[in-house]
């Protein structure tokens, strides 16, 4: 006999059985999602991976024009902890990390840390940017050709921002392709 209203009561734990076709569809969707996730992770790893660096005496002999005039010499920076950041005014993550680089310079200047930003573009946009948003760390103008220097340091993709950290002996200790933050940068330089 049917209950009042003509409906059959269902157990709260009862679940309709999935048909073989429905199970196959769910498995295919799950597999496709997993495959897409793994492909995305692999692409991100490939995009942000670095190759071995080649830091030699030629690296330390380089000189760059400064936006305010004068020259920035890598040789003069050797013997001090150095954070070398490659950036451009057209790169949003580069601009977002500038305050953290500025804060890092202020926090560790007494220990001799030098933060240097090498702009990979022409002088005019860099000067305009710095007029609006000055920084306390040194800026050099590497121009578009500066991408070759990032490749020398292991950034074979040429992406920005790119940061390299050197100890007092001039040994490369840390590299990162992508935006950094103060806590990460501070951790890298604390024991240099």
C-alpha cells in the first residue's frame, strides 16, 4: 500500500545508483581535470625553472649608466652582499615588488647590503617612473639588451622580475624568476 499522497518514502541514506555511462562520464571528467591540473603545474614549473648560472670575471666587469647620471659598476659592488633585481616599468609584478626592495635596502644598509635594480629598457621611461616613485637603492640602465645578463644568471626564459642574490665573495646564493616579497628577500640576505 502506498503512503498518503501517493509517494513512496525514501531512506535518507538511499542514493540512486549511477549508470555505467554516468560513471564513465564522471571518470573521464575527473581524469581530464587531473590531466589539466598536472599540465598547468608542469607549465608553471617549466616557466619558472632556472638553468645553471655562469658568473665569471666578465660579469663583475660590467658597467651601466645610472638614470640620474654617472655610472654603476659591478666591480665596485663586489665584496658586499648584493641583491640584483631586473625590472621594467611595463612589468606590473616588478613595480609591485619595488617597495619591498626599497625596504630591504633600508633594513640592511648598515650591514653593507646593496640592492641594485637593473632596468631592462631605455632611460626615459625609467627616469619618469623614478621621478614619481623614487627608491633608496641604486638603479642601473641595462636597456633591452640586459635580458642577456639575466640569461647568464640562469634565467633562460628572459622573464621579469628576476632577482639574484650574491654573498660577499661574489658567489651566487639565490635566484628567483617572478615577484618576491620582503619576508622572502629578508630571509635570503640575513646570513650573508
